[in-house]
C-alpha cells in the first residue's frame, strides 16, 4: 500500500480517535469504551504498518503519540479500587458538597435550628416532653443514660461492641435511606423526615439535660454525632435535590433534569454512607467507653467536628482549582 493511499484510507480513524482521547474522559466510561478499544487496536496496527513500510516520520510520530495517549487512558480506566476510593474521599465527595453548599447549608440550618429549638423548649418547659413523647419510650431513653445504672461501671465486652456495631449500622442506614427516599414525594418526604429527626433529637437532648443526665448523654453522643447527624442532613439534601429537579428542569427534559440531579446526588449519598459507617464504628467502639475520662471523650468529639469542618472546607481544592483554570483556558481558546 502506498503512503498516500494509507493516509487517505486511515486518516479519518486517526482524527476520530484524537477527538475521543483528547475530549472528556468520562465519555469513555459512559459508553464510548467499545469504540475506543476498537480504534486503539487499529491504530496500533497502523503504527506497525507505518514502521514496517518506512513511511514519513511525521506519520509515525503522530501514530506513536496516539498509541501513547491510548495506553494512558487504558491505564486510568483500570485504576486500582483503592486509588479510586482515595480519589473519591480526597476530591470528589468534598467537592460535591462545596458545589451544593447553599442548599446543604440551608438544610443544616433547618435541622440544627429545629433541634436547638426543641431542646430549649424542653429545658424551659419540662412537662412538654411528656406531651411529645410516649411515656414508655421516654422511660427507655432515661434508663439508657441514667448515671446510677450499673452499665456505666461495667465495661462492655468486645463481642457486645461488635453486636452493637451491627445494630448501629442498620439503624443509621435505615434513617438515612428513609430520609433520602422521601425525595420521591417531590422532596417533601425528605423535608418531613429531616424535621422529625431534628425535633426528636432536640426533645431527647433537652429532656435528658433537664433531668440531670447531661454527664452521661453528651460524652456518649458528641464523638459520633459529627458524622451521623451531618450525614443525615446530606441525605435529606440529596432527596430534596431530586424532588426539586423533578419540577425545576432549567430548560432540560424532565428525564435529563432528574438524571443530572442523580449525578450530583450519588456522590453525596455514597459519602454519607461512608460517614454513617464511621459513626457506627465510633459509637460502638469508643462512645460507649464510659470508664474513659469525660474530658477525653468530649475532646475527641470536638476534634471530629473540627476535622469535618476543615475537610469539607479545604479537601480537594487544589485539584478543583486546576480544573477551573483548564476550563477557563479552554473557553478562552474557543473564544
């Protein structure tokens, strides 16, 4: 085959492959992977043909460059799961939270506002607690945090810790799933679950504080609450986002709008699930260690709250900044 015939026959494939490898890499994962593999094999063969026939060095250099780019993409598509997991933790999750910071902040203000309101209400007006929570359930809660109970003097065994870990996982995931799934009802279900959980937390906190059980209640909840409560807020926001995008499509079809909302909500849900697992670990294996000094347990709780604040504020900013610079350069060159 002559060099001109080779160029005429194969250049269209090379151009298509160039567009594919230098475009959005997410497209490869979304459905173009089969075409990519097919063209990559053909171009690899073209490179061997060009070398064997001694074609123009510029042709060989172009094909060699395309093969190298293809190899890099293949390597990236087969990243180690651990690397992908670290990428999600260090970059994707905090970036998604910051991207939706206004809606998440509004959800947090609603959740914690209701919590503190009911806590204050139950401290100032103790009798109102009995109107809001059934007496039997209230007695069960009181028995859990009664300072005179023998449970605060007897260390819990490792087997019991493991059993409680399983229970906490089930309980936390159930609450979070119900909160998120409520978004199906145009977002109102998520909002309702968020408010109910906030109100109940406030009532319990206020009641236990009012009867003098603060010394056992707050050291127990403060460490894992940083992960558990904020994860519930994130799940509620994700549900609200789906419900919102069902009605407010911003010019997209309803299906495309929900799909886009799902792409934003999925990383938040996945990150929230991880936070709930961490919360269950802390709750089962640390929060229940009543023999540890109260100052240590309170200090650890404050540490976790501060850690999460700085994590969501700063994690992934460097890479996010690089992506924004590249996007601006691309827009400038297009203009």
